[in-house]
């Protein structure tokens, strides 16, 4: 099109038409450049920038920051002058070292000069002692446990007697419950792939091949599946839950080097913010794709409130006589954060500041009873929410509809009506951050083990994550609890599976 404007016409009307065409072209190119620059800024931030979106991480006002820095420098100069005029020494730093836990084993080492004086040969007597504590670490070690069952026979009737072999997590396997729990927690809690664990064990001269460990993981997760299903039942029994998903790579048909994008779905029940009595728990489910049929299947029959983002795949669980949706204001805020970091828009900055006022109210409402949360939100949050919505509607017609800022405003106006129910219901939250936090272990894990080997491996991972993250939410040591569960679950009745839940476990 630029070639058409290399020669300008002499006729005024043609010249005016040509100028208008150039102006339209310049506007279109400017919008395209702005859009591409916005995308480039997003990619740069994803690769090199901070992942935090807290207000402290945002340079909301560069001029204000500059003024604060100048004021701080002047104050520092004044402090230096005052320090030169006084001879007072700065206060000595207090020791804030935490005491060592009492349950740790104490090993005493006594360094004595003996009973005889080195100068005159007289007898020494003790006046006191100085004790220096030192925290040390002894690497964990393997233990071979031998189960001996004598075969006995009666001297009268020649009947044989022998105690039956106790149930074990893996029939005819050499791995005990402690080792299996250690491997499970090592991979899905501490993010150590099995081949790394194999190398660590080899340093102790214990050689366990990675394929053997994979086989063990599949067998024990199948054994633990009823417990994970029970946790899923508890999650779906709550009046409100949090839902989200994250991508994870899966090897395609077992072919090396070929992968497809699978999904891990997370559903969380956490009533601690409103002083609920139910234990917090997380339920993970794996699928080979992101079709909406998966969340609809996972939450089939659920009629509570689901905190979710704007993904259309969740629409299958919402509707008449079905679950209701609570939108996430963090996703709304994130759009404005992206725009502000890109071009420093004053409107985006003000939107972020207005949303921050809502979170200031939520900080006071957290860990309060449901009725108190509703009263506080109606008094302080509702006017802010209403004013924000009206302000966005007023700003939208005044800016170009093709800009990222306009897209952010349209997204906000589309989600805010679905975010409003939290104002009238103390059981709900302003965002989906509770579920976002349940995604972090998966994010760290996939950076280490890279991919799932198969659909069965993804299902095994969902069971392991369900158990481990639920234990962590209840402040339970996942390795100690899983060791206990693997010791008892083979003989435990399936209709009493709730007795093995982490919130019912009491450590010895």
C-alpha cells in the first residue's frame, strides 16, 4: 500500500483522499505496534521479570519514588551530621537466634583437662562448666528389616503352626512403607525426579533402578487411590470450593521426544478464612486435554459456589440448579498490571489502586466469622466495588477500543458482575488465590521431572499430590503420615477409610 503513495497527486481532492488514507494507515500501524509491544513486554516479563504482582513490586509512580529517594538521601545526610556531633555508640545488635528444638537427640562431648594440674601436679576440682551447642546433621540411612517367622510343629499331633506374613504395601516387594513414603514425598513434595533419587541412594551403595522405582510408585498410588477419592468427596461436600488447572507435558504414546499438553485440575476446599470447622483439603485430577467435559465430570452434581477464572470450560458446571460462579478479581487486576508495566497508563494505575482498597478490606475480614465478614464488606467494600464498576464504564468510551487498556476494561466489566456475590456471602473470597497456591507445587515439579510418561503416570501423580498437599494444608508431616498409612491401609476396611485421613492422624 505504501507504493501507492510514492507520488502525490496534484488535484486537491485526490491529495486530500491520499492524506486521509495515510492517516488511517498510520493509525492502524500505531495500534498494531502498540499491541505487539504489549505482547513483547509480556514475553520479556515471563522470561526475565519478577513473577510477583504485589503492590510493592509495582512502580506505581516514578516521580513519587524519585521524591522519596531524594528525601531519604537528605535525611541520611542529616543523620550523618548528627552522628558526627555525638559520641554515642550505636546499640549493640541483640541475638535473635531461635532455641534448638527439645526433641532433637543430644550427643555430649566432654573436653576435660584431666584430674591433675599441669603446673604443680595438684588435684583439680570443678568450679563450673561452659556448654557450647552445635547443630549438626547425620545423613539418613537405610535399614534392612528381617521378618522372622518360625515354623513350629506340635510334638503330640504333629500339626504345623506359623504366624502369617503381615500385609505389606507391595506384595513380594522389598520396599518397606518408610522407603516408599520417602520416595513419594521426595518426588511430589521435594521435586526430586526418581533418577536423581536413584543416584542419591547409590551413594549409600544401595542400587535401585529408576524403572523399579516407577513400578513401585504406580503400585502404591493404586493402593492409596481410595484415600484420595475420599478426600475428593470431602472437597465436593463443601458449600464453596476453588477450581483451577495448569498445563503439564505428557509423552505421546510412549514415544521419546514427542509430547502433548495435558492438564492437571485442582479443586480446593478451605474454610479457614471464615472460621469453618471442616479440614482444608485439595483434590487433583489429571486429563490428557483441556476440554470442558473434564471439570463437568469432576464436579458432576455439585451445587455450591465455585471460585474460577474466566475459562469457558468451567461453564458446563454453571447454570440453573447447578453450581454458581464466583469470579476472581486477581485476574481482573492482572490485566491492568500488564498494561501499566507496558506503558505506565494512569487509568491502569488508578484501577490497580482502587482494587487495592478492596483487598485492604479483605485483610481485615480474613479469619472472621461469616456474619462479620458480610457486615464489613457491605459497609466498606460495597461502595468501593460499585464506584470501581461505574468508573470503568465511564472511562471505556473515552479511549480507543482496540488498545490493551480497553481490552482490560472490557474484561473487568464482564467479570465484575460474577465477582459481586462475595459481598453478600461470607463463605466466599474475592479471588481464587487459594487454588492458585495449590498449583505452585506442580509448577516446581514439572521444572524438575519435565513430563509425565503416560496417562497412568499422570493419574498416579494426581493421587500423590492430593495426599501430600492435603497433609501440608493440615500441618501434618506428609512423610511420617504416609509411612503410617502404608503400614495399615492394606488391612484397613474400605468403609472406614476416613480414619486414615491426615486430620485424624496423631503422631507418636
